[in-house]
C-alpha cells in the first residue's frame, strides 16, 4: 500500500513538471524562420539575438519561389547585417534573384553596408545585370573593399574600356550598350570610383580613368576628385596630356579642368605650363583656372612676379587669382598699377575690378583715369570707377524709407528655407510683373535675399529664384546680372527660366546675353545664351558677329545651337553665309544638321552669289 502511494506521487510530479520543461524548450532556428515568414512579430528579434547562426538559416531560406518571402528575408538580412556578417552572404545571393527590385535592394544595401572579399567573384558577375541600378550599386560595393578588392582591378578596367570578359566564365560585355532607366555614364562613374579605390597606385588605373574622362564628357565634373585621389602620378600624366597636339581643344579643356580641380598640389605644374608654353586656348584655360585654387602667401608672391611676364591674354586669369587671394594679392595688383607697361597696368585694373574696392584702390585707379599717358589705361580705369560707383549704389538701398507693405515680404525672405520663404519669392516675382508694382527701391533690397537661392540644391527652388529675378529686372537691373548663372545650370528647366528672363527684355536682353557667349568655363552657358538669342530673332542682329565666331566653339553642342540661332536671327551677309558653309563640313552630325537648317533659313535673304554657295553646300554630303 505504501509503495502504491509513493508511485502515484511520483507520477503526479512528472505530469506536473513535463509541460514546464516543454515551455522552456526554445524552438529551432528554422522554426523561427518559418514563424517570421508567417508574420510573427517576435520572430525577427529572436533571430537577431542568434547572430550568424540565424543569418545562415535566413540565407538558406532565400531558396524559395515565393517572392513575398524573398522580399521579407531580404529586409531582415539587411537589418541583421551590421551585427551578423554572414547576413551579407544572403544579400550577395539575392543579387541574382529573378525580381529586379530584389536585386536592386540587395545591391544598394551592399553598397551602403560594404562587401567582403569573399563576395568579389559574385559581385563581378552581377556587373552583367540588365539593370543599371544594380550595376551601379554593385560597382560601389566593390569600391568599399578598398585594397582588398585589388583582384577586381583587371575586370573593372575591362568593363570600363572595352568589351572584355568580366570574369573567366562570363560572357563578353560592352557597358555602352547596357542601360534601361539610367544613363550608362552613371554606371561607368561608379565603376571608375571603385577602380580608384581598389587600385589607386596602379598605372593602369590612371590610364583607364584618363581614357574614360576623355570619352564621356558627363564625367568631367568627377574628374578632379578622381585624379586627386591618384596622387602625383595623375598630375604628371595630365600635364603631358594637356600638351598633346593630337588632342582636341575640347578634350584638353576637360583635362585642364581636372588639373585645376586637384588644387594646390597641381599649382606648381599649372604655373610652369602658363609661364613656359605658347599662348593657346589651353594656356588661357589654365590661367583662368588659377582663380579656383586657394593660394598661400608664397603662391601670391610667385603669381605677382609672373604677372608682368606672361602674355597679355593670360594676365586676366592671373589678375583674377590675385584679387581673390585677399589682401596680399590685392596689394600686389595695386603695386602693378605703377608698372611701366600699359598692358600690365590695364590688367591690374581689371583684376582689382573683380573684388569690392577699398578707398586706397579707388584713389589709385582714379589717378590713372585722370593722368595716365595711355588712353587704353584711362578707358579701363574710367570703366572700373563706374563699376565701383554702381556697386556702392546697390549696396546701400534705402530700406528704412520703404512702404509698410514690404515688411512681411522682407521678414519672410530673411527666414529659414521653407514654404513661407518660397511663397515670398513667388509673390515677389508676381508683384514685379503686375500692373501695380510696389516701390522699386524695395525690389533692390530684396535681390540680395533672393540671390543665395540660386545655389540651392533643389532645381525647383533655383527656378523660382530665376523667375523672380527676371521679373525684378524690370525695376532693378542688378537682378538680371544674377540671372546669367541660370544659363549654366545643370537642370534644363532652370536654364529655360533663365532664357525666358532674357528673351522678354528685347534689345536689352541681347546686350545682357552676348557676354555669356564668351563664358569659357561653362559650355552650357554659351549654348543657352545662343539659344536665347535665337529665340529673340531678328532683334538679336547685333550679336551675330559673336555668334559667327562661336561657330568655331570647341564644344559641338554649342556649335549646333549657334548655327540654329543664326538661322532664326536671319542676318544673311556674305560673312555669315561663308562661315556657315564652312561649318557644313563639321565632323559632328548634329552641327551639320543645324547648319543645313540655318542655310535654309537664310537662303531667301542672301545675295544671288551667296544663294549659289548655299545651294552647293546643301547639296553636298
């Protein structure tokens, strides 16, 4: 009896303790993955606590035909990756997913989180993806490997400069024919960045970057940082390439820009080229580029010594660089006002004209305006003094006497960027264009508050600022000077607003647009100015000589737009016809088509002899 009682007690205890043990037992990792895919909110946090073990299970689970599950696993792997390195293996696996959005998300995550050397072969294969977004992000991910990605250098070089195999078993690929939703140059730029990161000290890297920049003008804006990362070897290679006589001036301009963007490390080389090479568009570009390089006191002394020794056409660039170097550079320019050579005195005045003047500068230039023996120096000095006077007038608007209606407008314009400020800019332009504009002095006060918006990151904001300034120009001419920056804007809509601002002004717009045709630093500004002059039509006839000269512009897109503008303006003199006939033989097909259009427009206005030349040119191939 006692034995039966003991056995019953033991059975009861076992029955009571068994469920407790079952509750304490954790589910397996695979079970947690199934719970995750079933929508359990707790499963992900429990998997995250298991680290790489959970990551390995998640990677195995990606082998499923269920797209929703693959997307869920991808999102979880991305969140686990910072603390579970094996999660990146899953992202690499998903680079070859059938769904493009999954591949793009995986590639973008690897570009942000960084890849591992073990992923290199898979990443190179993914460079063959049909999606530009995947290829671009994969190239960026390869770059995150740094020197550990050196084995990829040959494949990246082949990807960039020729239709070669990316990996041993890969099919040949030409990146120029791959592309869907983004320009191939975006992919090429990412691949160049990756090559520079993984093999910065390799001679082949420098050669590939140089070839790519020359082949794709859209990479010009990236050229400076790329060559800067390649060090002293890049400076030497660029200086040799700039002097290459087989290179077009357009290509050389791109390399000059890259050399200047390297900054102070390239300054000795630039100064040597400016001092020793004969005058050419390339040395002019180099001299103009000096103004974009920060100068140390020793650099200022070197430029000041060079200033009277270089060709007259180069002194403007050196003068601008000295003027922007601050007090030491301005003092050097003032010293050159007493130089024996009139050309040096004129160049010094032009340099000082580029910065707000001190009283000492004004007095020195005034003395030249009154008593210099050279009439050219006197003319430049008088022009500078007139410019200084206008600056002084514009810098002191009588805000305190404005109508009370200006108070809320000025308060909004001085506020932080937001809806109120943007509304004030739009209202400002609408009010200036209305039948009852407010006090013109108020517009002069508002212009400095609108000008910073021209450099805003959002194109829409820049466009609104251009529209407002264009309308303000009817009451305050200073606003129109600022609209010129919109001609070189990267956004086509902003450029269109700038064109509209000038074309509404008639002959006055012609006068303001013509100087932008000689903006050597911004081909886009030259092209947009030519477009605007063409839209003005016959009233732009005074700009025809400058436009004819621009038919020899190094940029083909500028030449094409200039030719069309000449056709729309309609001046059919023998000089214009002769230059268009010459341009008919341009190597660029777009320029040839634009020239045919222009010749067709001018034919009826041309003389009989010129009509024969036009007919012969239009019939040629």
